[in-house]
C-alpha cells in the first residue's frame, strides 16, 4: 500500500504542475473556461499516467512470486492487475469529473488559470486518493 500510494503521489505531483502549465498556456490562446479545464486535465494525464506506469512497473517488476517456490505466479499477477485497473478506473472517473467541475468554478471566481488548475487538482486528488484506497482495500489489492 505504501509503494502504491508513493507511486500515485510522485506521478500526481508531476501531473499537478503540467496541468497548471497547460491551463495557463491555453488561457493565452483562448478564454473558453470549460475547454481550459479539459486542457488542464489532459495535460495532467499526459504526464501522470506514464509516470505512474513507470514507477509502478519498477516497484513491482519482481513482486509477483510464490513465496514457497519462488517462481512467478501469473494467476496472482493477473488478479492483482485486474483489481488495480478497477480501483484506478473508478477513481479516475471521479477525479476527472471533480477536476473539471471545480476548475470551471474557480475560473468563474476570476482565479488565474494556473491557480484554478492547482486548486481543483488538490480537491480532486483528495477524492481520488480516498476512493482508490477504499476500492483497493475492498478488492483485496492491498493484501499481497
């Protein structure tokens, strides 16, 4: 659970700043608030998802072995990946909705686009972290 959350935080921090940069750069091009929120989200995902995939792979490259025989356990790996995909997919859906909605609202309060992106990311991250951990616990992902 600790390595999983560490990977999420590392990738999230990189995405956090790329989302703010994307929102600010888009605002120089156009003033459409909903598109600005979507551009910020996509900017985050372009950095966040690859960073998470890389850090997760590095941490789990050797982790799915049977403790008795020491051999790889493909059944355990498949179930683990399935649980991970479910937990992240559901949490990402809530993250995206929360991020876009709050970003749009912050722009209506005349915040700068980078400020709106950062504030909305923090709110959406709280929702995401809570959900991914609850779903991970319920799906037995963290019992390895």
